[in-house]
């Protein structure tokens, strides 16, 4: 949510995305340490996430460099966030409708007659 908000207040999309990524790292580090102390850290999964994050981040930086030269970096970031937030919003809406229907059908079930 931070990147779209930064874009809305006039920060260039590439700067907004990079700033958001740095903020995530800063916020995640103490959280990880706290969970490590509680024994809640899965190092195998963490290793895969770290490798994927480094590879994805490196690839993303290179893609943004090429897109900046072409002049399409800001457009790509904006479209990506619109699609991503739209997908999440639709998914949450459908889940909410499904939960309401499930709750409604449970409330309507007929009671057993007693003699």
C-alpha cells in the first residue's frame, strides 16, 4: 500500500517502489529477530525467500534500468500496482461474498421438530 500512496502524492513510481522495498526490509528485520527468539523462524523457507528476493530484486533493477532508458518504467510500475491491487480487491470481495453466503445458509437451516 505504501508505493501507490507515495505515487498518489507525487513521488516518481521508481523512487516510490524502491523506498517501499527499503522500508519493508527495515520493518522485517526486527520482526524476524523477535520471532527467532520465540523459535518461530523456518530457516529453510527463509533461505528460499532470501534467494528469491535477491534474484528477483536484481532482475527487477535491471529491468527498470532498461525500461527507464526506453521511458516506460513509471508506466510499468503504475500498471503493475493497478493490476495487483485490483486482483487483491476482487479476491477479497469474492471471499467476503462467499463467507456471507455460508453464514447466511447456516442461519436459515430448519430446526428439528420436537414431539
